C-alpha cells in the first residue's frame, strides 16, 4: 500500500473514531440527564447527585479531550503531507534547473572547439575550452577530448599535464584512472627539445596520498616509458635523472604494501631507483634528496632490499629488466 493510500486508510479510521467518541459523549450526557431525573424522582440526597455529576463530568471531559486530540491529528496530517509534497517539488525543480544549467554550460564550452562556419577553432580557444570543462568539474569529458586532441598536436604537453594534474588531485577514482591511461598512452609527447620533459606537477618529486590504487601502476609505468623514450641515459639532461630518482625514492618510501597493486608499485619504484642510481654513480657518489645528501651505495642497498623482499603476484620484473638494459645504452 502506498504512503498516500495508508494515509487515507488511517484518516478513515480516525473519522470513525471521532464519530464513536461523539456518540459516547452523547450517551454520557443522556445517562447524566437520566440519572438526575431518576435521583429527583427517588428523592436521593445531594451527595449522590454530586457524585453522578462528577462522574459524568470526568467521562465527558475525557471523551471530549480524546475527540479534540484525534481531530487535531487528522487536520495536522494533510498539512504536513502538503508541506512535504511542496518541499519535494521545490527540490526537484532546483535539481532540474541545476542540471539544465550544467548542460547549457557544457554546450557553450564545447561550442568553443569550433567556429560558426564549421571549422576547428584556434589552438588557444580549444585549450581554453578544455580548461573550462575541467574547472566546471567535467573532467571525464575534458579527458576524452584531450585524448583525441593531444595526439594530433592540437594540445600542448604543458597544458595536457596541467589537465591531467587536475584529475589526479581530484578524489575521484574514475577520473584518476582515466588520466593515468591518457598519460601512459602519450609518454612520447612529453619529451622536449632541451633533453628534458613535461610531467604532472603534483607528482613531481612527490607521491600524493590521494592517488587511487588502480591508477598508481599506470603512473609508474608511464615513468618507465617516458625515460626509455630516449635512446639512452646520455640523451637526458642529468637534472631529469635526479628528479626521477627523487620521485622513485618517494614512491618507494611512501607506498604501502597491503594490496597487490601497492606491492607492484613499491617494487617497481625500487627497481627504477636502483637503475637510476647506477646512472648517477658514473659521475658522483652521492645524490641530493629533499631530506639531504645520501650515499648512492646506501640507497642502492635499500632499493635492492625492497625489491628482493617483496614477493608479488603481479611482478614488475619484466619492466625493470627492460630499464636495466636501457641504462647500458
């Protein structure tokens, strides 16, 4: 039975209850009159009459109070239901207006991607459109457009990393996974002409705690991939090798090992750190970390202990071995 049906059902019983109460009140008054007449005819004393009046008064008062309470309840319920329906209708209108506004906003933003004559808009206008989508929390749409535009060089790698960073900073698993996949598929576009590369700002020299487990392996794999996009270590600016070394150390230090993905990430980071330390060891015996200078031999031993101490179901050894071969080029 629906809420409205139950309400009508209860109202019916309430009305019947009021009718019965009124009938009982009438009966009490009738009995009172009959008792008084009987007392008068029999010549009863005043105490008996007073007792009858008191009894009839209590009965009548009780019945009238109960009837008034029931009537008030029956009158109150329709008002409450009406107020509830008005509140629900108002909330529904507000939600519809909000969704309509979101749709209108998205339509206007997407319109920036083209011109009135059907041609593609300029590069700066297209970048502004994707930034606007991201700022309006339309990251899935922005990332889909980025995936199509970045490969065609319609979107700069600097701007792309900003957009990906926006997704990684948002506590939304789907957006983070989507951003990690886009990053991994476009590592070749991260390279710059000055022997460096573009990278996601919030994952530069740090490993954010809000990253979801499902996105982390793809991000780490992207690290391996972008490093091996150049022919060998000598084709990288030394500062890049140091920067990735710091990031690998931070991942290894901060990452847990409760889940399979966490174990994979930590072991991969240890392998990455060890390979990068082998490159740096050719020119120095220490490496500068945010916490201070550390001996390369000490960090190498630490990375080896982490890598050998983790027995993972899904092992990154194939990726690590590939990187170790690359370091020898």
